[in-house]
C-alpha cells in the first residue's frame, strides 16, 4: 500500500532535528501488524541526537515565544490544511503501521488536524488579568507566558491525534517541542512533521525523535532529566506514567499524563436499548478495542439484560475482521503479539470463572497478522481480570446488575477514572449518575465523546491535566504576577 502514496516524499525514514532530516548511525524496522511485513526503517537515535534536539529547541525558544500569537496560529493553520490535503496518504501510512481500517484512519486525520486550528485560535485568547488593588500605590497584573521547551511521548493507538493534541497547544502557547512517537508507529508522525516543515515551522520548534523500545526508555530518561525541558506530556500506560513522573521529580517538571482507563458502560432499564447497543459497538470495537476510552466493562440492568446481549451479539457477529486496507473491514489487527496474548488471557480467565462465550473468543486463523475475533462474553463477574484491567482488545464482557446504587458502586470500583458511559432516558437519573461517576469524562446516551473542543482527561490513576478544549493550553502556560509600585 505504501507504493501507492500520492506523495511518496511523505514516507520519511529520517528523524527531524533542528529543521533537518537526520539519519543517525542505527535504525529499526517498522512493521505492518496485519501482515508482519517490514514497511520502512527509521533512525534509532541516542544521547547525542537528543542533546542536539534539546539545544535546537532551546535556541528556537525566544524567537518562537516572542512572535505574535497570530503568527504562530498562521503556521498551525497552514499545517492543519496540509494534513487535510494529504489525508489519504496519512491514512494509508496509519493503516499500514497501526492496522486501523481506512475509514477510521481518515477520521483520525480529520480529528488530529482539528487540534491545530483549535489551538491556533486559542493562542490568540491567552488573556492575563488585572486584579483590583488593596494598596492605592500599587497595581497587580497577571501575565501568562510559555512554560519553555516541552517534551511529548505518544502511544501507537492514535499515531496522529496523540501527536497533535500535545504539540498544538505547546506550539500555540509559544513552546518548542521534542516529540518521541511510539516505536510501532513513527511513520505517521514523521509524515506530519514533513507537512509541518512545508507549513513554515521554524527550525528547532518541532523536533521528532525516533527510537526502538529500548532507546525510547533512554530518550525518555534524557528528556525527563533535562532542566531545559519544563513540561512533559505523556499518553500511555499508568505503569510508564508513574516511571516518568518519578523521573521528572528531580527537575520539578510540569506534567500532563493521560494514562490507562477501565471504562464502565452502564445500560439502565429505562435506556433506549437499540441506541445503547450501537453506542457499545462504537465504543468497544473501534480501533479493535485499542483506545483508552473504549468501554471495558458493560453493566446492564436485569430488565433489559437478555435483550441487550442478544441484540449486541447479532451486531458483533456481523463485524468484519481483516486487513484495514480491505473494503468493508470494521476491525483490524491488534498492534502486536503481546496485545493478542493479553486478550487471550482475559478471555480464558473469564470463561474459567464462569462467563458465557456468546460470540468470537479466539485468534483468526491466518498465516500472518495479529487478529482476534470480535468477542462478546455474558455473565461476567468482578473477580475476572477483564473487570479489573484494561483489555485493550475487541472483547466486551457483560455484567448483570439490579439497582442504580449497585451500578455506581461497581463502576467506581477501580483505581482508574478516565471515560465512563451510561444510557438512560430519566432526567433525574442522568444527573444523579453523571455526578456520582468518579471519572474525568462521562458519555450519556453516546459511546463517542472525543473532539478537540472539550477537556479530555482522567482522575485517580488515569492521569493529570486535560488535553483539548479551552483548558488544554493552560498546562503550557506559566502564570506570572507583576506588582507595580510607586503609583
Ligand atoms: P502502551 O501500553 O500503549 O504501549 P506504553 O506506556 O508502553 O503504552 O508506551 C507509550 C509510549 O511510551 C511509547 O512511545 C513508548 O515508547 C514509551 N515508553 C515506554 N516505556 C517508557 C519508559 N520507561 N520511558 C519513556 N518512554 C517509555
């Protein structure tokens, strides 16, 4: 598929440092999770490269943060337009390295690009304050200024959107960025960086560092240790988030962490069951179940339980699994063998503990690729692994509950607090449950909640800070108080 790019120069096999494409002396392979084939090799960077990128970002800082916001916004807007213009190629690169179906990949390009115009516009609205004085000889003013050089570490499940959701607010605020994309999916980030170059991004303002899983750890350490880096944004597992937080403690960095979830999806007796079935399907099986906001636990009230399971089963059975480039495919491969094994373990554990297998349940019998059948399990219980851990695969366990209080208690019984969902047509219940769920985000009568204009993020061990929305730029700004005397 990559031979068919309209613009072959978007397939980059170099990293971007100080506005230049650099090769480095070592490289690692990027492979297609649907076929196992090697797609390209990209640089396996080390300490010297990170240091030169840090120096470049440091050198670029003053000129970039001193530009009028409108000029930074203009670069972001041109970049956004180029991403849309090259949406087909970006979607091809994304499906090739990540596996998601073409329709979803195109959707991600539009979503990913939307953070650039959103934050480009927000850059112009970074307002300060004047505070009424308590001393007639003084005046109190508040400025908001760029925090400085920023670092971002992104996961493989949204290769473009996780990049733009971090770099757009940083760039809008006036901060140069070093980004380390996931080792499984660097090609989309490099293509996006090529388009940023074409949009007129000044040298050193956007740097993309690539490394394999081992080097990613080393690069992460260097970024955390650097005093120049004032903010680190990370999306990935809670386990790695905890390591990065500890590594940032010595330099007291600001942190934005978007970590694991364990999203409950509750269907009450008064719900529109057909709508809930569609919502569950969209929330659970999108990206083959590999999103941090995917429904992980489906709680269905006794009165609609059998109907819900039956209707969802019919839709899950109709999903087509296969290579994301094939027409009509809804569920692509999982990212790697480890992901497949985790899904298998969760399914086997659930069945051993009494769950009923309704649809799917095993790997696809293919020669290559990491495919798992879209799976539905009924009669799940809190003892099962799938109740406690994020499955990150196309498996929906359904639990039966009796009362609203029980549903809330079950939903909140986790150390995570990212996304949650519930279906009800009762306005009182909508407020009660919406307020009681200990989550950063609540989808009510919908399974899809992400958009650039809203604050995305979690509570508890799901993270710190919010990305997107009016709030998303705040993490990249320092508040400075000016006290003017002798008036
Ligand atoms: P996932 O479980 O989604 O693969 P990870 O948390 O393992 O998430 O990885 C997300 C990102 O974090 C990737 O870019 C990966 O290279 C990077 N990463 C993983 N471990 C570390 C680490 N110890 N230090 C810095 N970055 C890391």
